């Protein structure tokens, strides 16, 4: 796993993972909350250098699917 370069990047990554998981927990039956748009700019910005954040999503049960 690679580490975030800065504390700010790490905080942003963890906040994004927390938001994704929180949305899922609020409504686990919603298909919208079961998927993450990996081709979006926000995802790319947050996760390109932070495989640890992606690993947290995998551990939570999310699976990568090619767009």
C-alpha cells in the first residue's frame, strides 16, 4: 500500500471513504449506494495515489468493475 503524500490528501481520502460508507449504511438497498463511479474526476483525484483508501473500500465489500 502507498501512503498519501500529505496530511491534507489523507484527510480528503478518508472523508471520501467515510462518505461512501455512510451513504451505503443509510440506504443499503439502493443500487446508487452500492456503486462508486471510478471514472469520475473526484475518484481519480482521491484514489490515484492512495491505494490504502481503495483497499478500505474493498474490505468493506466493494468490488472494482471496469467502466
